[in-house]
C-alpha cells in the first residue's frame, strides 16, 4: 500500500462519528446483540474501531486510546488494521477471565466433560497463567487474584467474547449467568457470530488502577508486617508516584491492543510481533519523570527501530544445522580455552570424557555436537558455537548465536 500515515494524530484522518451511548437494551434482540447498533470510530480508509461503552467519559477515553494504538499499528504495517471492537467495562462488572472460570465451574458442577483445548491455545495459556498467578498473589500480598485481575486488558477470542456478551445480556446477574452458561457448550460459543470484527479487546476502566492500589496496598503491608510509620510513608510514596503507575498501566494496555491488532491483521510472524509489542510498550513506559514526555513520538520511533532490527535479522536468521559429524577427540585442543568479550561473562570451552563442552560464566556446562570442523550445536539446537580465525593450530575467536542474538568472543592469551 502506497499511502502512509503521518506521525501525528492530526493526520490519522480519524472521523469521530460517536454521537452518544446507546442503552444496552437496544443492542439486544431475540437472537442476541446487534453490533450494527453500536456507534463507531472511523479511523482510516473506511476501517472502523467500534466502541462499546455505557458512559460518555468511558467512550471518550476509549476513543483516544484506540486512535493512538491504531496509528502505531498503521506505522508498523502501512496498511489498515482491520475492523475492531473495544469493550470498555464498568469497574463493578466482572473481568472476562472471571466469567471463564465461572463457566468452567458451572460445567464441572453439571458433570459436563471439559477439554480445555476447546478454548483455544491463547485462552488455555491465560488459564494456566491464572492458576500459577493465583498462588503467587496469595503468597506474596495476601489477596485473591480476582481482587486485582480486573485491571488487566485482554484480547477476546469468539468463545470468551460470547461468554462476556451473554453475561452482559443478563446484567451480570449471577443466578441468571448460571442458567445461561449451563445451556452453552464451548463449541456453540466458538461458532457464534464473530466475523464482523478482525479483533476484539476488553479494556478495563481507566480508574481500575486506583481500586487495585486501594485493595492491594493494605494487604501487602500487612503481609510484609510493615509498622504504622512505614505504612504512612508507603502511602505517601504511592500517592506521589500514582501518575507514574497509571502511565505504566496505560502502556501495558496499549501494548496488548497493539499486539492483538497485529496478530489479527498482519502477516508478521509471532516472534516479530512480540518484539514490536515489547518495543512499543517499553517506549510508552514512564521515563523517570511524573511529567509525561512525547510518548507518541517515542513509541513510533521505537517501532521503526525494531522493524529495522527485524529486517536485518531476516537477512541472516538463526537456523541450527541438522547435519552431525564425529570428531576425533584428539583435535579438541584447538578449540579448548577461555574466550572473553570486555566485561561480559567469559566463555570456556573444554572437553570431558571425549565430549566437547561449552560454559558461560558459572552456568551449567552444555555438551556440543559437531556439524562441521568449525560449527557446533548445543542446548537442544537453540545455540550454535562457531570457531573462527584458526592460527598456529588453535582458534582465536568464537561466535555464539541464538535466535535474534549474536556475540563474538576472543581467545584469552597471556597478553590479554
């Protein structure tokens, strides 16, 4: 696509057509919700971001939020980022993950067979992380994970989206949710209409972080047995740095939406998207000052730099060789020795019981397999060790490579 967007929001060509918030009852008919009744944010070339909000201040916040992330996605690909839906919730409504947990509990209570693979890999990973996080949160700060989960944004796949909208239809009434959820199978939820949107994200309200701080701070201080004087100081620190905390949470939210858009609408591979999202989110993080800087310019520049790195890597990607050869242990002396790179942890090459080994600093040694006289493979094919510049029967340099990582080390000599 020839047309490119400018770096400023003035040239996003966003035509705000949202004129108000529709009552939730008007979104629903006998067959479910009607997305055509929702107001939309026309962003660029007819591509739309639909905003589902119930309060005017939520809508305005979601407009600004979506606009900025859309521009970042456009800067990345140079193409429209598809049709998307941003659902911004009220703070009293349950997080989609809590609804998923509730749905699983209801199915289990009704002795329904559950294969979590039906939920898809993304949600399966979310659920696994939730279970691990539940123990950590309880152990570290003495609160339930439900008390802090609602602050996290979340991309929604069809199953979770339709669970959320089903609960929304009954105004999140728990008894009615149970009745509705009990009648729905995962396959039915996955097959429900979803094709209107390329991506959907759940966005907690902007003030969710305030509730988290209010909930977590007393529990954390109690768990750590902090005395009354330190408690007063801790509250003062939180009050002082609350703008930075909010900024950091906004960065996480934008990073998640940005990643969701790219995964849904671009042909970039998963690792490229992950690195771009990290760069974008990192540039939006507070830079040690309560006064915000030019975060938009900074984030777009970070995207450009990461794109350049991705393009450079694509020219010579890491590919572990598949061929293996047997070497006579008698030649290992030409590889063995210590290799250094400034203040970086040294590399040690040594042989043991007829096998060549690699060790970085105090890390556990790894055995190496030869692919050629100069190229070796280790760490389950995640690492290559290439020996360079043979001089007087020994190699003087070694190059280590992993995916998107490459470093050269020089042999330590009596003079070095």
